[in-house]
């Protein structure tokens, strides 16, 4: 199967930090970009919109926090509310992110990063995992991964 051409951004939206990852225009490799602090929400939204303007993605792939049984967690509503506020004129797709942070910690530990080093970059690495999983899903199925975030029109 083929993948739609175009750069995508992956976001791991947490209550404190937002991990951001990008892929190449061919959708082959996801790489970490940055971690945006959420302490000042208007500043965080501005920073994300600047990244989106710079990378011109065809879509944002946002981690959809779920519990192990697949039901939405409390963090899901907060993450989705924030995702809607980004409102950068780019479609947003929600990607099941179960285990992405656990996988990110494992990958960083395997790379020799201690817990303090991991804390600062784990969100960007989780965004890489979310994005890479979405790319692989689209490559395997021929359809975009996840589900589209309904636009509220606010």
C-alpha cells in the first residue's frame, strides 16, 4: 500500500508538556522536534501554531489517551480540548496512544539516558511513537490512521 504524500506532525499532549514530532514528506521516518511546556497555555498554542506554519503538515496526529481496556481516561478530555484549541487550519486525527510513553521510556533507557534526561525528552519520543505507528497503520491499510477530531466550530 502507499502512503499519502505530505509531512505530518505527531503530538503527545500531556498536562505539563506537549511532545512534538515530525516526519519527512514521504512519511517514512518520524523524528522528535521539541517539547512545548504547557504552563502558559496561550504561549504553548502560539508556539505550536508557529511549528505548524513552519512545517506545513497535511495533518496533525494527536495521541488519544485511553486506558488499557480502550475506554477514555480523564486525561483524554483535557488533551482533546487542547487539540481543538490549536485550530491551525490543519485536520487533526486521534491516534490510540496506549503504551507510547512506556515505549518511549524503554527506548530512551536502552539508549543510555538516565531518568532525569528521559523526563525532559520522553514526551517528544512518545510523539515519535504515536506518529510512527500512524504512518505504519496507513502504509498497511491504505487509509489514514485513527479517527478525525470533530471540529467544534468554536
